[in-house]
C-alpha cells in the first residue's frame, strides 16, 4: 500500500515549505476581494502564510501578497487579516 503524499505549500512570510494543513490560505476572489480562507475551500487564487502574526507582517512588509495577486492591498485588509488570525489562534 502506498502512503499518500502530504501537500506542501510555501509560507509568504518565512518562505518555509510546510504541510498545507499547518498554513492559513489567503484568497483573492473573482471580485478582487482579498481575505483569509480559514477553511481552505473558498474559490479564487490562493497564497499561504503561517498561523503567526510575524509571518503575516513579513509578507506585508515585502509586499509578497501584492505580487502574487497582482494588485494593491489596502492597509485595512491586512488589519482585518491580523484580527482574524488573532481570533482563530
């Protein structure tokens, strides 16, 4: 019997590759709205970040999400994501 491969994704903050289940998905939907996808099932373009405010801050500082999603991300969106991470943690 073959063991199933664990899907790995790269954190946009620390650049470490980790199992998908350990990361939080950030998604950009068809309308261009960016939000945290805590369940990992929302449709749209996804990028991943560790479940830590540090990694989110690093990704914000280096504009990694803006490059991945090819758009400017307002400060309020980052604040909302930080709040959701705090509440979920």
